[in-house]
């Protein structure tokens, strides 16, 4: 199985996650989901694999979240999935899929348990260095 990252190159967390993967000798398939969004079966499968409800994957900071009234707790999961498919910016990122599992990698270091040969430290774009004393 090839590793995959659902990536937004405009997102620092997504860029850092991809960089951690590369530094850990992973060459994932990069899916820029803003231009190539997942289809319904793929999004539903990702949610199931992460054991996550659609509402948990929504980016609430996006203006379209408010515009569409997605904060309404009465909206069904199907409605929320429809909104994410129509507006991929609502899908939180990055989502990483490897043979070790599927995970929303926020913060970027959440990718570590998914890697076969994780690095022991990494310096993020902002200069912060993360040290992983016991790599998984």
C-alpha cells in the first residue's frame, strides 16, 4: 500500500506533515484535495478509518462554515458530508493514510505513529524543533 496525504500546500501544518514524512523516508502519494477533492465513498471511508464523525472533520474557521449554517447541531452527517464535498476547504487537513492507519495530523507530529521509520527530531517551518524521544 502506498502512503497518501490529503494535502493543502497553503497550510503550514500540512506542509510540515509532508516534510516529516519525507524526512522519515516516506514518499506518499500527494493528493491536493482542494483541486482534487475526494469523492463521497472515499470521504466516508476516511472518516470511518479515523473513527471520526463528519462534524469532527469540519474546519470551523472557514467563512463558508458560518455562511452555510453548519454550526446547527441538527444537521445530519450526510448534510455535513455534502457540504465538505461541495466545499473542500471545509475538510480539515492533512489526512494521512499509511499501512499503520489513517489519521488527521493536527498537529503535524501526529503523523509519527503512522511512519515505519520516523525521524527522532524535526524543525518546523517556523523554526520550532520537535524532539521525539521514543519514536513509535
